C-alpha cells in the first residue's frame, strides 16, 4: 500500500506526525515476567513501567524507570531512558539484555522558605511513579525540557521567583554520575548536571499558547545556564533529534536508518 508503519504503546511520546502511517497499537501486549534470581525482567511491547515496578518491588528489585508509571518500557528505553537511578546505572537502554523481535536538588529544597510540602523519604519501588505526581489519565500534556550547565543560587532564585502557573509542574532532576561518564550509548557523556522539565496541559488553544509562553519565559530567564541540548525522550513536538545527539551519532544513526529502513516504512516520532 506504500504506507509507513509506526508502533504506539500509549502515545506518551507522540509528536503528532502520523499522516499516511499505519499506527500499530501495542498497549495490550503488556505482559511482564520477573526472574528475581537472575535480576532480569521480560516485558511485552506495550508494558508500562508501573507494572514492572509492581512486579519487581516485592522481590526487593526495581527497573531503571523514569518518573511516569504509564510510559511504556519499550518506548522509553528505545529513546535511552533517563531514570531515577541514572546517576548510578546510566541510561536504561544500556541495561537491556536482549531485544526480542515481534513480540544537588537537596540543597535547593533546604533553601526554600515556606515549602508547601517536603516529602523527602524512602519510597517503595511500586510507588516510584508517585514521586512527581505527573498526570496518569490521558491528557494533552505539553512538556519542554532543557539541560542545565549548573544550578547555582541565581538559577534557583529565577526558578522560584514567580508562580509557575499555567504550568502544572517544574522539575529539576540531578544528573551526573554514570550519565556523565563515557559509555557505549549514542548520547555520549551528559556533561550537564541538571535537567529542567516544565509540564503544562494544552486543554485549549489559549492555554496551549500560555503554557508555551511560560516555558519560553522561564528558559529565557535562565540565560546561559541552558545548554540547548536535551535527552531524546524529552524532545517535544517541533524539536529535532539533533538536539539530543552529537553530530557523529546523528551521522551513524542516519547510516543505520538508510541501511535498515531505506524507504522510510518504519516511522519514529523524532526521526534522525
Ligand atoms: C508524564 C511523562 C513523564 C516522563 N518521564 C520520563 C522520564 O523520567 N525519563 C525519560 O527518559 N522519559 C520520560 N518521559 C518520556 C517518555 O519516555 C517518552 O515520551 C517515550 O517515548 C514514551 O514511550 P511510550 O511507548 O509510552 O509512548 P509512544 O508515544 O507510544 O511511543 C513513543 C515512541 O516509541 C516508539 N515505540 C513504542 N513502542 C515501540 C515498539 N514496540 N517498537 C518500536 N518502536 C516503539 C513509538 O513508535 C514512538 O516513536 C516521560 C513522558 C511522560 C508523558
């Protein structure tokens, strides 16, 4: 039929570009098997991270999950996967055993006068998805991420200077550790020690514009501390894969794409 094909687990990374594409929904392929003695899990193409954590937690194990329990393991991991445990274990993709075909924020928090809630403390593995309280019901989420070269007092003050409205969340995640070390992955060492993530809901065109405006305002106010790079799984519609990978990686990925998918039959949300 001359149509392209793309897989979609839950659509949490959808970029809106599916014209002329067969959408292969994998949501029902949500099997999860954990072998505690081997410290290995096998997941179906549509399995969400929350399900893996619920299965692994009782064995005292966890996967390299990110903040959302509803994001699919496969979609997240294919993009690298920036986990709560990234500083220790690096990218989630680096812990994949085998694909099967077909199948320093604390300092800042201490400094906030009158924090509404300080919920630091141990978290059960099954509750990792609750840390950021991101919405889990389907909704028109509109995120923007920026890697930060530092988080000094001036940067913290800028972030805390005004209410974040109309955003529903502004997160700062501590990177570094294993993520900053040379590895075999496509991203290379992430020199930036922090990730800023600004999330809003585009419930109507006016709100979408206001969310985009607030994200741009905050980014602009931070100035030179914003590096302009961002992890692949944090790209937003309108952004390019070139913001996530060094030029030599892009060239290598393009060569692989040309060899494996010369006619563009398989479509990615942010193509190289
Ligand atoms: C609330 C929220 C929090 C997030 N937090 C994090 C985080 O902490 N760390 C992080 O790294 N990312 C995070 N992300 C980003 C998320 O990892 C990406 O958006 C990811 O691409 C979502 O994967 P999905 O399969 O759920 O989404 P989908 O939109 O269904 O798929 C995303 C991409 O993966 C491809 N894909 C999915 N399944 C397959 C398959 N079986 N075979 C081939 N291609 C496939 C799709 O074709 C598409 O290109 C978050 C996203 C949201 C919405």
